C-alpha cells in the first residue's frame, strides 16, 4: 500500500538506516542497500542525505532536544531518532517545517507523538540554529584531542560540516593537464584531478573509455610510495574495490589482487575491465591463504576503523569505539605478520589505513618493528607527495584534517613503507 504522505517512504528508510548504524553497528552504505531497497532514485538519495546530515550534527541536535525535555530521552529511543532526523531536515536540508513535522509524526505511531510535535514546534518557533561547524561525538573528541590536540579537532569540525570534493585518479599521469581541462577541475599532483561535488560520475568525459576512476587523493598516496612498477610482482591485499590495484597496474606492476569478498572482487574486476588494466584476482582470506612464491613488494591496505573518511561517512564517528578499535588492531597485526613472510629478500611492504587512530598507524608499525628487527623504513622522497604534505617525525606518511584545507582537504590516512632484510 502506498504511503499517503509524500516523502514518508524516504523518512522510513532513513530511520531504518539510523537504527542499523546505531543499534547494530552497520556502515551506512551497507544499511542503505537494504533500508532504501525499492525506493525511487530521488527518494533513495533523500533518505541517505537525511541520515548523513543527522550523523554529522547529531551531538548538536541532541543538545537542542535535551533543552526541551525535563527527563532526557534515552539515546536509543525511537522518538529521539525521529526528532534528530526532523531537525536535521529543518536546520540543514532546508526542508519546510510543516513537511519535516508531517513526515516525522507517523514514524512514532503508538509513541509520544504529542511530545515530538511539541519539541519540534518549540525549536522552530525559537529560531534555534546549529553552530557554524558540527561538534564531534564525545568519545571521538576525547581520543583525537589526546592524539592530535585542539587544532586538529577544530580542523576536523570544519571538515565534518560538509562532504568532500570529488577526486579523480588518472590512468595516464602524463595527460593530467588535458584531463583537468576536459573535466573542469584542478590538479594537486600528476595523475590527479579534483572536481566540485555533484557531478554525475558516469556522464563525465573519460568514464566510458576508462581514463580514470574515483579515488580520494589521500587514498592514492600509499601506492605512489612504491614508485614505478617496472614489471615487479606486487600483492595488493584487501584489494577491492580496486583503486590501488588500478594504480599499481597503471604504474607497471604485475599485480595480484586478493580479497575475501566475492561481491567486492566483482566490482574490482568490472573496474579493471572498464579501464583496460589487468591484474590476477584471488578470492581468499589473507589469514589463511599462502602464495606459491614470494613477492617483490606488498601493499596492505588493512581493514580499519575508516575514521579518516568521516567527511564522506559521518556514521563512522558513531559506530567506532575502543572495543572495535582493539579488535581491528589485533587483525591488522596478524595480517602484517603474515605478509612480512611473503616478501623476497630486500623486498618491501607498504602498510596503510584510512584511519585517524594512532593505534592503527604509528603504534601498529612501532609494534611490528619491535617484533621484526630485520625490517627498516624505506627511503622515501617527499617529491612523491602533493605540495603541502610531508612525512612525520618517524618517517611515515600521516594526513590530518588540517592539510590542504584551502583547496578542499583530504581524508585522514597513514602509510609506512618498510624494507625486508
């Protein structure tokens, strides 16, 4: 039966997404695939936008809600989630208040409709506004303040306010100026073009012929640390959906791309077909698989918290805590230990995470070097990196939210390049 209220289906989907993220810890992308199934494209896009904006501003929205209640609504109460969504629409998505309220009330059928209506009406009439930039969740704020200081928190808050620009990685670095002009973007280093968000990817010049793929600038840096391939054999661990695999193939490596997800490998293979690049693909668990012969080099883009991608995935700030970090750090350590045994003598490994957590980066590498005394950091040239980005005091790559802020910023990333004995 069709929903009698226009837009109600999109709000129901957004509520299901938020429930999946906050109660079950699912990534929003994964939650959306089920919650928005069957929706028209516009409704699907709206449902995701509502959920994303709610996650961006949730701590500040909660302060507005709590100011209107004598007894604080539980964090997981449906009424609170509905209020969060409605206020995100009114205060961020410029949804008319009557539309936000009329689509909110049916979501609390059998619940405190009068309370929800009263809170929304009071906040609207008061002219309440959100701050200029969002406030990070309490737990994230505490971790990042200890690790990086107040300036990083301020920069992260600015970045969280809106999604990032669109970064394009080019197959042919020598054609950078040509593609920057064709796409109407700017380049921050050879092989890269940055565009404003809102472009229809499949309709851009060069998509059909496979001249480029979408990949955040920070995510391209670990593979760049390996330099030219010159036919060397490289293992790309946890390779799907294939951005780094395509980089390595385009740079002249002979690539073996391993991932344990068949569905994600299908995406990788489709990307290779579109770009005309080649790699051997292997479906296997890196903790169980054994190669037939050692590799010249390995790129381990390890499973991680992905907190460095908070600009595009604000839900990560509400899903990742100390328990999840502890489990991921243990997994990363095990994968690093195994990969270290798959290198030829004198070979190298790049370990990378799209994380802003030192435990998944700096501390992980320190622990690895303590256990594997024969390994050392490889010599790296700052010329490999965009202007304004360098290596940290330990000699590793670390990108933070304040880098390149004047040209759109970049994701948080860590990468270390290590040489085997």
